[in-house]
C-alpha cells in the first residue's frame, strides 16, 4: 500500500510529462525483430502493445481523471460495437479459429485506453504545443536522421535497422522503414512532418523548415512505398487547388509560380529524370510504371497492388450477401488481409467501415477547426500541425489501400490521440468564446 501511494505521488508530479514519455517510448522503443521473431509473429510488437496498454491503464488508475460523460459514452459505444463485431466474426468462423484470431481484441482495448488517457488532460494552445507537438517534432527528426542512416549507409544501416526495428528481408535492404520496421507504415507517418514543415515554412519562411520538409518528403521516397508516394502526390494536388482559399497564407503568387515552373521542368526533362529515378528507386518507379502500363489492377496479376485488389475480391466473395457484420477473422481460413477495404469488409462488415468513415470525417473537420483557432491565436506550430493532419486525413482513403494505417499501434497514438486533443481544444475555445460573449460589456 505504501508503494502504491508513493507511485501515485510520483506520477501526479506532472501528468503531461508522463504523456510525453509515453508517446516517445511508443514510437522509439526497439522491437529487436531478429531476437524476438517466432511462429506467433514478432514478439517485440506484442510486447510494445502490452507496454502501451499497461502504461495507459496505470495512468487512468493512478490519476483517476475526470472525463466528460458524453465523450466517454460515445467512445464506449464504439468500443463495445467493435468487441461485438470481433466476437461475431470469431463465432461465425469458429471451425477455423486460431490463437492469433483472439489478438484482434487488443485493438479496441489499446485505442480506447489511449483515447481516454489523452482526453483526460486539458488542452490549451500552450499544452498542445509543449506536450504533444514537441514530442512529435522530436520523433519526426529522429525518424528522418535514422531513416537516412538506414537507407544510405549500406551494410551498417542494414545491420542497425534489422537489429532494432525491421525484419531481415532482402526486399527491405536499402529502403527506409524508420522506427516502424515496415515501409508503408513509416511512409504514411512521414506524411505528417512533410506537410507540417511545409506549412511552417510558408508561415515563417525559415530555411530550417524548408530543409526538414524536403528531408521528410525524401524519406517517403526512400521508403519506396508506391501507395504512400501516390497518396502524398495527391495531397500536394489537393493542397494546390485549395491553397488559394486560405486567406492568411502568404506567398501565394510565389508558390503557384514555383509549382508551374517545377511541372514545366519535369515535362522538359521527363525521360532523363525517369531514368535517374529508376536507377535510384527501382521498386518505386517500376511499380508505378507497371500500374500505368497495365491500366490499373488485375484479378490475376502479380505485384502488391494486384495482390491487395485480389484481397478485396476475396473478402467480397466470402462475405454475406448483405455484409452488415463481419464474416470471420480470416487468419486461419484465407489470405493475409492487408488493405483496409478487404480487412474491414471481411472482419467488421459495413458497420465497422461506417464507424471508420465517421471517425475520419470527424478528425478531418476537427483538424480544420483547430487550425483556424490556432491561427487566430497566433500559434503557428499548432496551426501547421492541425492543418498537416487535415491533409493526412484527406488522403487516408488512399494510404489505407496498402494497410489499415490507423489500427497500427504507433499510428493509433497519433490518430486517436490527436482526436482526443482536438475535442478538448475546440471545447475550450468554444467555452471561452461563450464566456466572453455572455460577460457584461
């Protein structure tokens, strides 16, 4: 009892620093794949999830935070819905059940705990910047430096990365995977610093932000993830068409002139640029070239794009005529489902897909509202981060073609954690605005 009381006293010294420690630990803790690999998967990844669940549970136990009932009830309804959907899928496919099917229950559990932990804190302009964004800025820079060492120092980078984070597979040699160990998870994450530092540069025009923007985008290219590269390109196109509507952004004429000049330069030297990129990033360029030459995907073709398309077809063919619920987990009865569209359709049905879409729309519009609030308050880092997240959400339907990005533990901290931050941040602003309008003049 004395130990528990002392532990509680230690934790209550600073809740926010506990969260910073938690975020950095989740993103940077090595999983030692060559040492922890087994028939059940990478034990290091399972250990990471257990740490996340344990720390977030201890936080909620010791701090005993006061949570808003409405938001708690909404989260619990979604949590219970997914528990029911998973249970139904296991029951429907019970004859093919394997132990790994039961691991599906951990996803809603750790997501709910993360959401509650971050929702329990008060999120003002200062706390958002000091205890959330700064933690991610450290993670961004760490991943940039680490990924460049991993991809461009030959055997040293390969030995280091396979020891710390990624499987020792020849297909991953010379590719950037960062602290994620998987190319598309890492590349999808690097969308955030790419647009974050781009927006910071446009606001403040500091050369360091321009350099970090270019390095972040180069990390995406170095991962050679074709899906995320195309999604990022779509993000730039989206930004190009909506940039004029942001009244407070500077350098509009310069940006549009630079973009058109850049496009013209690529058009003139297209063949030379393509040959150069084919030599440096063959997996990326050849994969996109084949996709264009074949005019899309095929139900009988080879390559990752075709495989994911075939997964969707398999999930659709093995679903019920009206796929309201899931039809099984599929780990013991079919192909390994990677794409969001195949995995959610088969395991959670239309109910699961609908919930994911609602959460995505909520995140997108909350990020835009949070951006406007931060910009109005003159907080450039906050505004840039929220706006970068809006782009991340806008192109998430494309990045999700490769995998279920937001169910991955590290991404869940960003995606659902930032949702909790924005809910409290916008509530605080609304409350202050109401108090100001109702106070006597």
